C-alpha cells in the first residue's frame, strides 16, 4: 500500500506515468515509466553539490513540494555551473 501511494503521488506530480489498478480491495498503482520531468529531476539531483544545496535551502524554507524542489535544483545547478565552469545560463 505504501509503495502504491507513492507511485500515485509521483504520477500526480508528473514525474512518472503510472496506471491505477485500484479496486474495492484497496489502492494499487503500477509505475510504467519516468516522464521527461522525472528524468530532468534525476539528472539535476545527481550532482552531489546541487542536491546538498537544494536540501539545505528546502530545510531553511520548510519546503517539501517536489515542484518547488525541482525549481530550486535548477537554480542551484546554474550556480554550480557558474562557479565551477564560468558558464552562465539564463
């Protein structure tokens, strides 16, 4: 049940495509694939420095929403690129 619930939430947030197989017996969601947004999120958090900064920023702000975390990760990713490579992205 816990896994199905989280699959449902990830589907609702647009990070995966899931299939609702729920019945009167209970909640059941089957993950099918990652979406573009899901891949983008994973690519962003793979950089340890970006993830560290994102978590720290979210803890300060009390933010827990995946959409907000994704936007924070993009911003921190741009900062890290600028610091490490001197590349500035819009």
